[in-house]
C-alpha cells in the first residue's frame, strides 16, 4: 500500500460547493436530491450558489442523502492541523 501524500494544492470550497460536488459525484441532479431529501430544488440551488446558508438541520438531511457526515458539508475547509481550540 502506498504512503499518504499530502496534496500540493489547497482550494477553498464553500458549504454549497461541497453539496454540489458530492451531489455530482453521486450522479444526482438537483431534482434527484430534492426528491431524496424533501428540500425544494430551488433551495438546493440557492445553497449551492451561496444565496442561503446551509444550516445544521439541512446539513443533516442532505448528508443522509449524500451518504457523508454532516461536518463534511458544514465545515468543508476545516483543517484540524491549522485550527486551535478556543
């Protein structure tokens, strides 16, 4: 098995970007995700485009449909090595 190699480039993504990326990786349309979650397609569009905030409750619902942990959606750019405890 090969060793872990840290990426040389870092890109910043928003919570909406994370939703879109995970949705597209699973080959789901916004309408598919809306049907799976009960969240209106227009709301999913607005989240993906940064027009409205994701919010924790929506993140939980979307995470179930996208098969990921809600933190992946809520904190997409968080790096444990760079953050300090409050």
